[in-house]
C-alpha cells in the first residue's frame, strides 16, 4: 500500500483574493444587474435592445410566440435598480424601495402602448460575495424582483417609497409569463 505523499512545498497555498478594479461599486452593481437581465432574457428566448439615450428606461425586452394575439412580437420596457441595503430573502410579502418622483411618474404612467416594469436586484454588500463559479454552475447572488407600477401615486415631496412583492422573483419563467399576458392584450 502506497501512502500519499505531500506535494513539494507542503500545503497548497491559501487562495488570496484578487485585486479588484477601481470602478465604483454602484457602476459594478449596474453591470451585474445587466448581466442578470441578459441571462434571464436568454433563457426566456427574448431579445434585448437598449434605447439610446435611455430617457429613464434601461432596456426593451421583446418576445415572439405563436400565442400572442396583439402582435407577433410584444415588447416591454424595463427599468433596472440594484441595492445592497435590503437583505436577501426579505421577510414579509413585500419590501420597500424608494424612487425619485420623476422616475416614478415615468414608470406609473397609464395608459401606455408599451408596458413598463421595475426590476430591483438585491446584492450582498461586498462584490466578493456577488457570484460563485464552479464546473457546473454560476451562482449569482442574491435575486431580482419585479413589479408593474402603472397607476402608482406619488406620495413624497421628492421621493416615493413603493412596495415590491417578494413573490415576484424575476427569472425566465416570470418573464415568459409577463410576455404571455402582454401578448394577449393584458398587463404584465
């Protein structure tokens, strides 16, 4: 019986955290949420376009399916937000998120020809905890939630707090369900 011999040099070296770039954390959060949106759209079979200039809406997401009755391809507008101030798995049926009133007015407008949703991503405070990769998966932490703010009133002087349902996790299935409802003339 052969005994395993330690590798030359002793124990394997501890994995040292790499030096991260100097991009502002908020800019990195924006990039992370765009990556999340791209992954969800890809899994849902949707196409993405980015308006330029964005004029308060970050992305247009389009979906084609035989069941759509209002058009062969339907589109929604998506506004992305990201925060580390709300913990993962928020307790209760909703969590609070504050928007500038000008932005809320844009998202709450009704009626519209193209529906809008707000997608809020919750991330850990430290970028080192945002993702983990292995041979069979890429885990992105924590989660995105979505809501349709059509008709929501402005209640604050400059900012208004809205409630985001914790049951509305934004993933590929949720996006397909949103597009199915819009595709038959309904709301997200």
